C-alpha cells in the first residue's frame, strides 16, 4: 500500500485512526492527482479535520472541522498560511492546555494568535527531536 510507505514520521507516532485517514486519503489522491505534493497536502488536510498536532504526533480534536484559515477556504488556487497542524480555530482555553502540555514559556500572557505560533514552534522542535535532527 503506497500510503503506508509514505506515512510521515509524525503520523507513525499517532493513533491508528490518524494513520488510516492519511493512508486512504493519500492513496485516493494519488489515483486522482498522481504522486507528489498535492497528494500529500490532500492527505494532511483530511487528518487536520479530525486531529491536531501536539508535539511530535497527532491527537484527536474535540470537534471535527477545519483547523485554520487555509483549511476553511481550501482550494489549490487560494493560498493562505497554515498553522502547521495546530487547531487555530480552537478556543483560547484549549490552546492554553496544549501550550501547557508542551511547556511553552510565557503562555499565560499570550494572545490566541501568539499561542498558535508558539505551539507550532514547539511542535516543530518536538518533531525534530523525535527524528533525531
């Protein structure tokens, strides 16, 4: 199964459901668009509707739906910055709890956009550490 072979390391450390979502969407996208970046973006978009990145893996979100401005608007022609798997549409309380879990310094005085950015950076650091980079 091609999706299993291309499974990103962050998803290998995630729940089986997240892995299955990525694999099925990726394989379907490969049939439609061919192998490459578009198939990977499509697969990640499907994962982001049900999961959010926390540290070096993906965890189920409290609610299904788009995780950021790009996911809400969608489409290959429209390019908005993504939040790198952070559920930017979540409540500030939820973002604070994720930041607490990741031990983000200064989180108590951050605005919601600052929390999203800080969580994204903490996730990237955790992923690099897990990969041994």
